C-alpha cells in the first residue's frame, strides 16, 4: 500500500519537477546576463528545422538588471535537460515511457470485474499519455505559435494537467491491481475441497463464499473495523459450516437409502 501511495506522488510530481529542471541553455543565459541573472525569455522568430542550423529559435532574453539580449538556438530555449534526453533517445525513450502504462493496464484488466468499461477508459488514458509524449517531442523543434500549439500546451504539456491525468490513471486501476496482488499473496489450501450439493435451493453461492473467505480492503484503510469485520466473517463461516454439515448429512442419508434399496432388490 505504501508503494502504491509513493507511486501516486511520484507521478503527480513528475511533470512539475521536470518543468522546473535546469534548462539546456541555462549556462549560456547565465553567461550573457552575468553579473545579473536571467529572468525571462520570449520567442521572437522560428524557422523549420530543414531551413536552419543553430538559428531555428530566436528569443529575447531579459535579465534581472533590465538588459535584453537576442538568443539563437537549435531547440526551443525552454527545453530542459531531461526533455533533451527524452528527445535524443526517441523512439526508445517513448517506448520506455509507455511501458509502465501498458503494464499497469494489463494487470488491472486481469483483476477487473468490469473489464470492458475499464479497458475503454484505459485506452483513452494511454492515448492521452502517448499524445503527451508526441507533443513534448514535437515542441522541442516545432513551431511554438503553430495552429493548436496553445491547446497542446494547456492539455498535454502542462505539468498540472499531466498530474491530474496521472492521478486519474492510478485511481482507476488501483482497486483491480490491488485485487490481483491480494490473490497472489493470499495463501490458498493445497488440497481443493469439493462439496457436492444435492438440493437445488442449497447450492453454494460463490459470491457470498468469496465475501466470507477473502479479506476486505477496508480493513487496511481503517484498522479499527478489523475486529468487527472478522466477527462478521466468523458468523458467515459458522452459517456456511452448518449449511455444509446439513448437506453432508443429507448426502449420507441419500447414500444409505440407495444402498438399502439395492440390498433389498438383490434379495427379491
């Protein structure tokens, strides 16, 4: 449970932390503004990558002492070191980035009771994650004032939007993943016990049997409910045992009757 909470915090903070990482051009900006410090930069002109070399982006750098300089660069001046690593390693970086999402979706699909709705939701969420990766890759060399650029900035490149998406993705898949981990860690008996039911109205109900035997997630959320929960489970198990004893007695009586009938038929 602690690991899952840590994962949620990391995904929520990942976008914000990367957006505040050191810029690739930070040392150059610091040198131009020294002894002052850079405070802002705005894009003045942009050229397509196939028509430029190191002057694809021309931006105005503003220093804390009020001086301004024109800065030329091959990549967007707001690109961080982390984003440049992501750009240089593409497409492998994109695949590594999407791999945890696909793995979580696979595990959650196994443990889900509403497989189809969850799968549709996860397809939409993974599509968002892939679009965010593509938007980040394109923004490093793409037109910052192109059509739809503002929408990409607001929906896919905004760290808070990505944090909200990460939170929704984890919450949507948390319970199914917990169910899978619970099933893997729960110790089942090595021998399968099969009790036949001879009467239609006393068939074993798998839903109530699972509810009685499997631990409840709310016990981990609120430990104060643990004693009450186990008391309820004990009552369920006692009722279930009485039911099985009655069915066993009925089965033994049925077998004795058949044996007696067969014995009488042999001596006629």
